[in-house]
C-alpha cells in the first residue's frame, strides 16, 4: 500500500512538471495569436495599438482562466492523496498500538 501511494505521488509530480510546460504554451500560443491578429486588424483599420492591446488582454484573461481550472483540478487530486496518506499513517499507528497491547 505504501508503494502505491509513492507511485501516486510520483505520478502527480510528473503531471505537475508536464503542466508547467502546458501552462507555458497556454500563455504563449494565445499571446502570439492575439499579437498577429491584432496587428493585422490594426493595419487594416489604422488603429495601431488598439486591437493588439484588446486581443492581448482577452488572451491573458483566457489563459489565466485555464490555469486556474487546471490548478483546482490538481489541488483536488493532491488533497485526496493526502487524506489517503493520513489514513494509512493512522492505520499503522493503530496496528502498532495493538501489537504493543498484545505483547
């Protein structure tokens, strides 16, 4: 059981690392897209920074919304794992106490 929890912990750590890379892309891709689309519309309508700034703001808000959603999802997984670990520790302590009483 202890090895199982260690495996789960390692999976979560690996998942967090992959998510760090994913978060970099979550911010980079919308920002670059917003920049190029904003530049295109600014050149068409001759409104130099307006569209770029508006679209960058929208992409920033979208990116943070996605990051917060991912954070909440992982946070729930970590809380569940901590509860399992605490229960495992309590069970071990009970077993030890029973062994001491029986001896």
